[in-house]
């Protein structure tokens, strides 16, 4: 049984007046133990245990060929709760994340030596949305239900082309069409995608709908380029729905609700080790520059698909 309580005394944590003041205590012994654990500091402890075994058993860092080890820690809302209502939990997660990073550096120092490693640490900067803040700030918004949209789209296509399950599946903000059925009915995929996109864009809360045909073959735009970078021709949906900022993307099947925000979130990018001189650079940069910067620092060629130039100030 796991139990999570604050790392520091409660008076060391900050929170707004009227919110949580009492120390928290969570026990992980229920049926949803692991679902909650992956959004708690315990998941980072498990990751470090895995890394420790990896360093001992894999032989990583023991020859002259550079090795890459990517680690993802969790530092978001516990159990997807509102940060405003549970500020002590998120602060405690940050505190314990610092301990997890310290433990990682100690592992690397003992097994490989910090002078032989180049670290880079960053974050997406995004955590679960704090949807209640939208109400009292009177920001326009609402709920877009992807499951209802998919059902109505299927009914629309049935009314147009006859009986059948035209919508095969939906996930997050993507809708997958039944390509086997379309081929059987000899319906051009690109035409059906466009017709479906024209239907879906009429829903409240929808800003834009991108079909896979438009993403891959359509006119270039900055927004299309961003979507294309994350599009996989064999896995991504036929329709990708861009929900308006301030609206919540609802999915009753997965119970994953996402408040859409287009505001950029700045997050630190830290390079450490490999004889890098300590320095603070306040100039904003882009995530695409990380890979070529690493390649430049260890004197190897940048990845073939890398278009950005390295950060020359990192020395």
C-alpha cells in the first residue's frame, strides 16, 4: 500500500485564501490504484528504479559510441484535479520532481560520470486545464462532444449514401472513417472526407476541420504545417477537429476532457554537463533546435529531417 503525504510541513506551501489549508493524505489501495499512481510522484520513483536497472544491465555509456536515453517524468495535476482547488498537491509534486532529478544525476554520476554526459531538460509546459476559471472570468466557451459528433456524422452519411457504419472510430479530436466500406461502395475517399469536414465544421465550438487529404496534399499554411508535423499516415484519423479556444473537448468513453487553449506556454530549456559553461540565456527559442544543438555539442551530424540551426551559444 502506498501513502502520499506532503514532503514539507504544510505552512511551507502557498495557496490562495479560501482554498486548501489542511495537509493532504492519499492511500493507493483501491481498484484505481495504478490509474491514480501515474499522476502522482510515485510514478517518477518507478521510472528512476527502471533507469537504475537499465544503467546496470544495458551497458549504456560504456563504449565510444554516443547513447541516447530519453526519460519522461510526470509533474501535472494529481488525478486530473483542479490545481486551484488542490495547490498543495501540485507544489509537492514539483518538490518531489526536484528530488527525482537529483537522484537521476546521482545515478549517472556513479555509473558513467557527469563529465561524460550531456543532459537536456525541458517540459511541454502544459498540464490539465483548470476549467472552473473559465466561468468566473466570463470567457466564451462550451463543450464539444466528440462521440455525439461522430454519431451525427454517421447518421448524415447514412442518409446520403445508405445504411452502413461510415464512422469506424474516434479518438481525442480525430474521427476515423470506415475505408473498407467506402471502397466497397466505390465512394472516393477524398470526396467523403471533404463532405464530412463540411458537415462537422457546422458544429458549435468547431474552429476548423482538417481532412487527411487536405493535410497531405492541400495548400500550405502555418496551421496545416503544425498538424502535418504530428500526422502519421497509417495511424492518424481522416478528420482532425480544431476546437475553439475556451471550449472543452469531451469524450465520455475515455473520460478524458480537454480544455483547448492556444496561448503559448514558455518553459525552461536546460543544457547541463559535457563541459558546458554555466550561463543564463533569456532569448526565446524553439523546440526544433534541441536535436541539432545536441548533435552540434557532441560533434555529430544533425538528424536528416532536422531543419533548424543549433543554438550556437551553448558551449
